[in-house]
C-alpha cells in the first residue's frame, strides 16, 4: 500500500430503529470555489525539545511521500516535510466539529461533512494542498440519520465514500458511492457492510466492515462486487473473533495484521498474514499476544518482514516476519499511550492518548497528541501540530 492515505474515521454513533435511503446515480453537482484564510504564520516550526504545543489532535493521516494532514481542535493543517512544519488550511467556516472524514492523495484532498439538516452529506475538495476549496454535495438523503462515514481517495478524480445507515449497534448497513470525475457525478456501488474502504488502484481494494471491523472483503472491479476474505485463526485464538485493519502493500508483497479477540475478555492475539500476489491469497506468518483484552491494538508494518506491536509489556518488534518478537527500548514515548501508528515517508508516527483526573476523580482531562520517530521506533519527539 502506498503511503498516500490513511482513511480517517471520525464516526458519529446514532442509534435509531429504522432507516430510509434515497440515492441518486450519476447526479450532477454544482460547485463553488472558496479560498482558505491566510494562516497566522506561514507554518508552525516544531521544536525538537519534545514540548507539547497543547493543541488537541482529533485525527491524522498520510497523503504521500512526506505529506500528512492533521485535524485539531483549531482546524485542519497539512505538512509536506514529514511533520517539521505545518500550515493551517482550514476551509472558511470549516468547524472541526462538522468534519466527519478526511482523505488526501498528494495535494488533492476531500473532506466529508454532514449538512445542517442532518440527513445529507457535503463535500469540500482541494487540488492545491488546501489553498482553495470547492464545495459540493453528495447524492442521497438519509432521513433516519448517518451512523458513520468514511472516504478513500486514490487521486484527484477517483474517490469512494462509505456511509453507515443509522440503525442499531448490532447492524452495519452500508451505502457506497464512487466518483470518477472528482465529485461532479457519482454512482452507487454495492457494499457488503458499512466500514472503511482501502483501494490500491482503480479496481483493487478491500473493505473492513461490520460493527467492529470483524468482516473483510476484497473487490477487483472498483467496488461493484465483493468477495469475503476468510483467514484461518491461529491455534491460540480458535475461539476468538477477528478485527481487520488496512493491509500494507510493498510491491507484490502484502502484510495484513489481524487482531483476534474474545469480546469482554482476553487475551487479544495479533496475527500477521502475508501475501506474495498483492493480496489475492494470504498465509499465516506469525502471532504475538498483545494485550489482556480488547478489539484491536496498534501495529506498524515497516517492511515485508519488520513489524511493531504494542503489547501489555511494551513495544515489541519482529525482523523475521513474525518468527520471533523482541522488546524495543523506547525513549520519549509511553508505549501504553499509543492509539495507533502511521508511516509518513521514512518516519514512523504514533498517535497518543493521555488522560488525568483530579484527586476526587470527578474532573478528568484527556488529550491526544502526536510523536514522531526517525529511527524505526526507538527515539521519539513530540510533533503535535
């Protein structure tokens, strides 16, 4: 998988008993171009002291070789030098609270919003790294509400959207949309269930669907049809259920980390599956017990045979495709605070979640921040935008 994207999921859970969708196919969309406000400074230069900038991070994703975006409580910022500098590119009126999903591919980016009526989706697009934005609307009306939205952008023209219809927490009904002309017209695509979409080209991709990502499907025709991917459970997780994330492609090789868990109990086992035919078939390569319980755990794929996993005993790594794992000596990062990993260029990023409470535990504060390592995960510096 190229480093162009990490599909963002900022889902809004809305529990309603019924659903109704009216979707259009090939709808023409009127657009309006607006300029981003000039940032208060050309860019925010990050110091190497590890001092937090105190801006709470909401989400972050990669956009290319050294590019990434970050959504904070202040707005949307982008970097093209792997986090050394950040530039504010928040669209006018683009409140972080109204942004539901973001995807970038190079200098082209898309923001999904839920309109004020709560039943339709809006789209903001840029082709110049956020200097200007074009507003558009997506077809379809979701009168019973939207349970979650995801977007995946291959390039300026080819974009997929997944919408979860607001039903119950036990269901995952999805509606899919695809545009081949940058959002001017859209067609509906079949989705086996709602969830994130991961495309590597105009035809081949995957969907991690279900209520907790427990279903995994592959398409070879751009999303018109899907086939369930069935993987053998490792021997230590025969009674566990899987949770899937995005596979990583490295040439014809691919790596797929899968968290096998027992709901409401443990342990959680991370199994690594590898492929030599771009994900057409998978083989179990190695496993590691990650935590006492849970659905997923942070994993970083740094190559076809080197992987990092956060465990109850700290950060561990394998350099031989899962045949053995060893402890990683970490400086500047609490492994227990890692929410997920992200690769940007030659650097590894860690999204951290930290919290604290007063003595009475009646007032608690949580914060999300970003740290970056340029030596494969041993040394970390704060890089929050």
